[in-house]
C-alpha cells in the first residue's frame, strides 16, 4: 500500500504472486511504484497460508532490504504486516522496524 504524507491511501499494488511456501519480491519495483505514486510511506503486507504469524528469515530480510531502500529515497516504511486467516503480525506493533 502506498500512502501520502497525511496517511491517505494512494494505491495498492500486488508486487508478487507465489506458491504456498515462498515468494520473490523485487524491491526496485516496490520503490519505483512508490516514487511514481508520489508516496511518502509504504505498508507491505503478505499472507502466510500456514496460519503462522512467525516472521521467517526471508520475511525479515525483505523488510530490512525494503527499509534501507526506502531510507535511500526518502520514503518511510510504515509497517510490514503478515496476515493469516485468523490473525496478523505487525512489524511496527512488535517493534521490529
């Protein structure tokens, strides 16, 4: 999700589709879309079909890489949310950003 400085939603973009166990996200596409939409902030979200909200090493690596990319171009990574059928994990709420 791409947001402006007032927190208004500018747009939503699906940056990856995947199988049951993994996905690949091109950080450049996420950042390019943010720049084109004139976003001030990004909220990344994805699901865990397994039902577990435990962040995996690839989840943490993606978050770290995206945060560094955002910082380099002056856009804030506001949150990374992992969704399951019943619950979610917010990196921001858990102090993981």
